[in-house]
C-alpha cells in the first residue's frame, strides 16, 4: 500500500493562506467553499505570547471513518493508497461521511450536491507532482511524500523533528503531520 | 488565555461553521422508522400470540399504518439526499462497515414483509376495499383473492418475520447514529436500545389511537406504560453514560440538561412526551377513558419525534473540531448568490 | 465644466462599463475526476502585478478560461511559488466589476454623471485639453501620480511632453524616509527587492517590518530560510506580529521610540567594542562623533523610553554583533511612521555600518541588474519647471516628488499644475488627506484623467476614466531589477483584453500621437520595443514568450571581499555615520530620540499594516481574495473589550481624535495587540459603490489619519500619530 503523508512545519508557516488559495484555483473549488483552511492559535498574555498557524485539510486517515460510513462505496481509498476520494458518480449526498469525519474536512459541493473534499491532489500525485498547496507555500513549510520509504523527505522530517497530528484520539490515524 | 481562530474563512454550507447536515427529514425518518418498527413488533406479537380477537387493530390495520409511515419516512430520507439522481447506488453494493448500507438493505426486506402482513390483514381491516378488489374483473378472482388467502394462511410465519425485522429496524435507527465516533453525543451503545424502546412505545401509542375497542386500547396503554418506564431508565442511563464520557460528551449532554436544548428536553420530551403520558396511563391502569388515552398516545408520539429531533440536533452541535471564523462567513454567501442579497455582487 | 463632484459609478451610469456576471456550475463527475483526465493547459509567461514585486509567473488557460497562475520556477523573486495574492490573480481577470469601457464626465440638466464614450472621443478630449494647457501654461504643468511597473509608459509620456512631476505614494507614503536615510549614510538607497541576505544570515533584526503579513515573496521565503536555519530572530514591534511569533527575541517596544532603542544598541555595541573595528576604520567617517553622541543613551536610559529592559537590550545587541557580518538588520520598507522617520532610518543605517554588514555574506549583498539597453529614442525636452522647484521649498532634501506636494499645487484659484494623470494608484486611500485634496483639486484643475482597472476611490474625481486591461492581458516594460542574480522577466498577455480595455502602453502611445509626440512612440506595437531590447542581449521576444525568465551571469561579486575598502557614493566616499549633508541643511547630523504623546484616556493608537491576503486597497474586490478575507477586523486587547463591553463578532465604529468616524467593523479580541493600541489591515472600507464585494466592507485606516506627522527631511507623511476610540454598533 502506498502511504502518503503531508508534513507541515509550524515553525515556518506564516499563516498566509496561500495553500487555501492555490487549492481553490487548482481544484476549481466552487466559489465560497474550501478544501483546506488555516487556523491561528495564540496562547498566553501580552507580552508573553505564542502564536502558531496550522494549515488543515482532510487527514487521509489510515482508518478513515468516512469511508467506513459510506453506504455506496463512493467514499473510497484511491488505488490501494491512503488517499481518500469521493466518486461523484456514486455519491448520493446522504452525508453519512460528513457525520463520520471528526475533522469536518468534507463539504457538500455547490450546486451539484455530491460530497467534496481534499483529494491530496491525486491528479497531480499520479504524475509525481506535489499537491498544489505544497507546491505554492511561499515559506516552504509544506512537504509531501511517501512514508513507505525511510529516505523520503517526509520520513526524514518525521524521524528528526518533534511532531504531532490532530486529535489522534479519534483513532482515525491521520496522515497530515505538524512539525513543532 | 487561548485564542483559536481561522485565518482563512470557512463557510462550507451546513458543515462549517455549524454542522447542519441532518434536519427534520432525518428526525422524521428516524421517528417513523421506529414507529413502524414498533407497529411491526406489536402486530406480529398479536398474531403470533393468538391475540387477534383481543387486539384486532394491531393484528390487521397496524401493518398498513406502519407501511404508510415507513413510506413517508423513506420519502423524507430521499428528500434529504443532496445528490438524488444517485439514490439507486444504495442498492448496487453492501458496504459491511456502513450501518446506513445495512439499513437500506433492511428497509428493502422490511417493505415486502410488512406489505405481505398488511395484505394478510387487509380483508378484515378494510372489508369494502377487499370486496372491491376481489370484484375486479379477471384479476379479482384469479389473482387478488388467492393472494389474500395465501397471505392470511401464512400470517403467523409472516408475523414472526415482522417481529424480527421490526426489532432490526428499531435498533438500526439508533445504531445509525451511535456508529459515529466523530459525533460524541451519538457515540453511545445505549442509543440503539433507547430508539428501539421509544419506537415500540410510539407503536403502542399508535395502536391506542387507532384501536376501536376499549379492551385493545387498555392493553396497549398498559404496555406503553411499561415501555415508558424502560425508556425513562434508558434515557437516565444514556445521560449518565454521557456525563461519564469524554469532555466533548459532557459538553454535549450539558446542552441537553441545561443548555440550548434543555427546554425541549425537559418540558417537551421528559415532561410532555414521557412524564405526563406516564401519569395518565398509570391513572388508567384499571379503566381507560378513551379521550384521555388518546391524549396520552398523542403525547407519546410527539415525545418520540422530539427524542429524535433532540438527539439529531444535539449530535451535530458538538464535534471534535471547533473552528471559529474571525471574518463573517455569511459574507461568502454573496459570492454564491445564496446570501440575503442574491444580486449583491452585480 | 469646472466644479467636479465626486461621482460614484452607479448602476445607471456605469453598468455598461463594468463586466457582467460570469458564474456557472457543472454536473457529472467530481472536479478531481475531470482533472485526472484533463489535457494540458496552455501556459503563457507573465509577471504578477498584484503587487510590484513582479514575480514571474505562468498563466494556465483552458480555451478562453483562465485556470490558475503559478510561479515561474526559474524566477528568483518567487522560485515557482507565488504568494497568496499572486495566486489569487485569477480574480483580477474575472472580477465582474472591472472597468471595460472608457467613461467621461458629462453634465446634463445640472447633474453630473459618467457616460460611456468611444476611445477616440476620450483620447481626443484629453489631447485637446493637454494641448491647451501646454499652450497657455506650458507642458510642465501636467503632473502624474503613478505606481507600479506599468507607470513607465506614462512616465515616458510625461517626460516626452515636457514634465517630470511624477509622484508615487510608494515614496512619500512608503520607502521615502528609509531610502533617504540610507542614501544619506551609504550614498545609495536600499533596493527593491531589498538586498537582504536573509537566507545566509545567522541573525535577523526586524524593526517593524512585519514580514509574513507583508508578503513580499522572496522576503518571506528568505525569512523562512533564516527561521529554518535556526538564525536568531529579533523582532521589534509593539504588536505580536507573525514575524514576532517566529522570533526568539520579541521586543514589544513602546510605539514611536525605536530611535531610542537603536541608540542604546549602538551604545552597547560601541562601549563593549562589539562593532567591526576594521570595517569601521576603513569605510566610515564620523565614528568619534557617533561614539560621543550615543554615550549617554545607555540601555537603562532607553528602558524608560522604550519599555524594553536593559538586559534585553544588551543581550540582543550582543547577539546581532556576534553574528555579524551574517546579521541582517532589515531596513524595513513602509517607513512613514512618526515624522522622525528619516532619522530612524539613519539610525538603522548607522548600525548597519557599525556592524559592517553592508556588502557582506549574511548581511546585505550587492545587487546587480542585467545590462539591458533602452530602446533608442530622442532625448526628452527639459521641463521648464521641475518637480524640485515645487518640492524643495518645503522639503529641500526630498529625493523624489511627493504626492502631497503635487496635490497641494493642484489647488487654489491659480494652481501651479493644471492637469493630473492618475495611473495605478488609489490616492484617497493611500495618501492621508488626499481625498479632500483631490476634491479641491478637482475644482481647480482643467483635467483629471484616471487610468485604472476598476472603479476606485480615485476614479470618482476624474473627467475621463480609461480602462486598462489587467496585467494578464498585456505587455509591459521588461522587469530588470537589481538583485542577487541578474535576470529579466516578461509580462505578456495570456488572454485578450476584456471588453474595450486596453494595455497602458497603447493608451500612452495613443495620447502621445494625439499630442504630436510621434517621435517618442515610433513603434506600432510595444512588442517591437521588447523584442529590440531582448535582441541586444542575445534573446528575442519569441524566445521570451517560451521561457518567461532569462537569467544572466553576474559580472561583479555578490559580496565585498572581507577587508576591502569600499567606495561609497557619499560626498566623503565613505559611510557617513555623521551626516554633513543633514548638518548643512539644518537637521540633526546624528539621530536624536523623540517621544510620542500617549493616547488620551479612552483612546488607542491606530496601528495598521498588511494582511497576507490583500494588497493595499487594490484587491478587496478580487473575488478570489475576497474569499480569504472579505473584510478587515479591528484587533483590540481584552482590556479594551472589557472597557467597551464588546466581544468577538460584535461591530464597532472607530472615531478618531478629530471626530472622524469609520465604517462599522467587526471586533477581534486578541492578546496580540498592545493594550494601548488597536490594529487594522490597510485597504478596506471602500466607498466606490460599484465595487460590489468591497463596497462598505471594513474600516479604512487612511480616512482616520487626519493627524499627519510630516517628516521634515524626506517629506514622508507619518501615519502613526492617530488615536481612535470605539463606538458600539447595535448590529
Ligand atoms: N500582503 C501584502 N504584503 C505587502 C503589501 C501588501 O499590500 N500586502 N505591500 C508591500 C509594501 S508596498 C510595503 S511598503 C510593505 C509594508 O510592510 P512593512 O515594511 O513590513 O511595514 P511596517 O510598517 O514596517 O510594519 C508594520 C508593523 O510595524 C509595527 N509598528 C507599528 N508602530 C511601530 C513602532 O513604533 N515601532 C516599531 N518597531 N514597529 C511598529 C506594526 O505593529 C506592524 O506589525 O509590505 C509589502 N508587502
Ligand atoms: N493608510 C495607509 N496608507 C498607506 C499605506 C498604509 O499602510 N496605510 N501604505 C502605503 C504604502 S507602503 C504604499 S506602497 C502605498 C501604495 O498605494 P497605491 O499605489 O495607491 O496602491 P493601491 O491602493 O494598491 O492603488 C492601486 C490602484 O491601482 C489600481 N490598479 C490595480 N491594478 C492595476 C493595473 O494593472 N493598471 C492600472 N492602471 N491600475 C491598476 C487599483 O484598482 C487601485 O485603484 O500606499 C501607502 N499608503
Ligand atoms: S501556504 Fe504555507 S505558510 Fe502559508 S498558510 Fe499555508 S502552510 Fe502556512
Ligand atoms: S479526515 Fe475525515 S474525510 Fe479525511 S479521511 Fe479522515 S475521516 Fe475521512
Ligand atoms: S454522501 Fe456520498 S460519499 Fe458520503 S457517505 Fe453518502 S454516498 Fe458516501
Ligand atoms: S492536497 Fe490538493 S486538494 Fe488537498 S488541500 Fe492541498 S491543494 Fe487542496
Ligand atoms: S509578491 Fe505576491 S503579489 Fe507581489 S508580485 Fe509576487 S506573487 Fe504577485
Ligand atoms: Mo509600500
């Protein structure tokens, strides 16, 4: 199985939202909707402060509850990988997958009504390119690759840097990692 | 102090900022599913246990009512689909991990079983209809009459099947929600039994409403009182389960106990939906008064719907992810033209 | 018609001049499923113009639809990565509210309105007016306010006509004080892109500069490099900026007291002998005066001024000195803050000299541009009066024309200037007080022409509005900046101009021809100029349409040799720590600290700056960027929120010290702002109604800047001396 991961360095991420922008353009996301988003977290009191930005999206979970919940198989793993996609031609819009995603990473495409989400840019990954958000990040804070190979950039970063995932307690085994 | 805001704007309709994927359509469907399940179980029980004389409504008309209710429920379920042209996709696969997939197949089994039971009872339920149907030229004597006879002859095994499927349907309406780990308020094993008992209770209430005979009304009124007692216990256990759950579950149940859902919960569901009918039904333990029994039954039905509504709504108000927009997300609606001012942009 | 009212392009008059709706959906498979099989898109090179950083880019089009814009991989400005705004450039093309037809002010029954006219009529009208002005007053009485790379065509037009009064807010409202301060010290300004060697730095000092929110692309990337490399980051900012959040050392300075901090740093560096003594001896003059000057400005003294503790001042001074020369003491960019700005820039420049980081690896590199000849044209006539004649009376050391001064000279019964061309700048929102000045100028001037892509606040005062096509639909002057590695980038059209809009070069040429300036526009199409120039360096337009960016080897070293004596273009040939020019002009030859008055009770300092999602006041109506940030919010400290009993999501109005009231603006309660300040992103609060998305959204910082702190040296308009209080809005 191909195990893809995204690794985002919160030390260099500046919260510019370019990743959101690039995703909208690349994937022709309908106006007003988004596949990814940026969260700003500030802790402390002036002047003892810490601010961190986090670019978030579908975690392409190894244990994807959305795929499990889908009654039609429209939500599925792409080509024996952990990339989770929705086949619009099978989707009924029942929204079980939305209810099943603890990360609120899915959305109802307007106006058609099938379910949309971050695809890890499979259409680029299939050609060996980085996802659009990774490729655009002006701070070069984002990395993408296969965890299967221990020498890949993402594997190396995870091996050498302290990191976390969002709410691992969901049990979904998310595959977007944040470097501290 | 901790501040967590979105640096971008997130306005994916009905997902963020507020999860509102399922509304009255799903609450109605879950209610009517449970209601139909209750009717199936009691109808089957009346037939299997030989109480057809004692409970004529349950034995003959209840399957019809269940069938109608379920049809309405499936219609609202259909109405809820965002991509309706693909509805047939439910039946091109069985996804073993998906309760909804199982549910759609259960529905597929329930409908014919229920229909056959309804047919078995139809001659006695609506005699003029039977006479008219059997009087139809050609098909009447050759097809319809034999079908009626056949179904009637097989009504006991059919009733047993209906009991089984009814229980499956009733539990499924709860399992559907409780399978969602992502929604802490739904993630309780008690939701299945609770919805099942509530479904039985609404089924019993429907029979009280429909029963023409005091005897039958009295029987199901007393049955219902027992079910309400069990339901109350389950609600209590569910609340305790949530209070002992993770922080998100505690926050969710707080909404119900003293938050935005609390008046619906305490006054609507616990008070009018369970408490008052329980008191009324207890008062009628020895002798039922038709208007009061019917009032109690109506309250039970209302309570049953409220339970689904409260659970469906509250479950969507609590999630793992908390995303706060600093910019007004409604402003993005102007781009899609679905805001308050659809011409806003041009 | 002499009295001009500010005209809003309304639905009745201007609609035909704006683009109509262009939305649509599609059914069937999901986008990603379609993308899996989509054929290659057409790719054409351009240079981004959402800001003038001008990153080279590639426009991907499918049929007549624009899909996306990506960075050019060979471009040092972007290294294949456009910033948020550049990525959102698609919206500059798709904006349904764009100008697409020429408009002229007409008066009917005493009512003024804009009417769609033909290009011929509009240009003829302009030429007729200008010819009359030239005849009666002289061509030097035409002034222009411009910005951006496209301005070159109109600068050319004015110079050919006989005027050099061309002002841009990028000087008097932006870099003016910084460049003046560095010019006085080093004999040259700081480049754009700034020659900061952050990717090799071991220490980066940012004074104000909010890189991260300020999204100048290569600045962001190299700053991120520094963070990644573990460089010591020192950020001096009263607000917890994004850069501050990356810093090991955040110095939350009392606003307006940076000179005191800089003097104290110098005090430590000199008294502890941490400066580069050899470099200072070889390359500077005035060290002894400086040493004597800073002696009293101890960290203990500065503590009282700046609120920064003495040991923090000492520690950070030692860090930057020990990392030198691999220390970037960033010169900043927008520097019109407190009116003492040239002196602050001087203090920074002096510190740069002391640390010996100019021309050194990890400090400031030496930029170089490609040697690209200009298209041969006759020499420009010498203007009868120059911009200096009107400027030097007020600001003898101003290095460039000032928008303020130009506007002042457009006002009154007998103004110096008679006509004004506004290109690619939105004066009412970028120059404090310019709205009122423009309104007055409109009464005096014979002609105002605005060339813009959208109906802005400035276009409302024009007699003629000429619609320029967006940068995605036109050729412009080749980009050839001073930078680390010489390179040329092409801006070429990826799509045909929308509606009747035209490229700037064509507008300038058409006006030029009508003014009889044919010899300055001897070409039919601007591509001839581009092609000719490229051919001089071994390329061609045809090649450039394919490659987009052409790199050249450096002819000079990127850094000075350690130990080299450097020739500076100052009068002394050295870095002038002590400025004789300033002394001779009657200014302090060494910077002195200033104090700013505290806010009156119930008032807060109005702090402002950038958000990464937008450029100035030009992108708020861009439908793509609107999605990222549809309005600005006012940051207030929790203590302020408590005092005014407001919380997140409530709306307030800001009222400044002179009673100016802002639009309703949403509140964000955050610890990231100082308790005595509020923060606004610049560029919001548009008053042009036909900007359907941006109109009335958020608060305009410029409109609240009624107290301007003029810098007597550079003529910059210090913007930070304004105070606001909150007024609660019911809904
Ligand atoms: N996204 C985006 N990026 C841009 C632009 C844009 O429009 N959008 N514009 C570009 C242009 S032209 C420019 S000039 C630059 C401007 O960007 P910069 O040159 O970085 O602007 P500054 O004014 O230095 O920085 C503003 C910071 O100064 C802080 N500040 C306020 N008062 C004081 C003070 O008294 N002392 C100190 N030390 N700091 C203070 C503020 O809190 C704020 O964080 O941005 C460029 N980048
Ligand atoms: N209050 C306040 N004032 C400021 C600043 C601040 O932070 N606060 N910042 C200052 C700084 S640093 C700067 S550099 C200046 C910048 O000030 P300006 O140069 O005035 O910048 P913008 O506001 O972007 O104005 C751009 C105008 O150009 C138009 N435009 C955009 N693209 C094109 C094009 O391709 N062709 C033509 N013809 N027009 C186009 C836009 O529609 C808009 O009307 O503002 C300064 N003024
Ligand atoms: S593009 Fe990069 S720096 Fe910007 S918000 Fe996304 S991850 Fe952070
Ligand atoms: S993040 Fe949500 S949508 Fe994405 S794979 Fe995990 S459960 Fe599914
Ligand atoms: S909405 Fe579509 S993808 Fe989601 S669970 Fe239902 S059928 Fe599957
Ligand atoms: S991986 Fe692709 S689809 Fe997912 S957020 Fe990034 S750009 Fe969007
Ligand atoms: S910095 Fe951003 S907006 Fe400016 S030119 Fe580059 S990509 Fe365009
Ligand atoms: Mo600027």
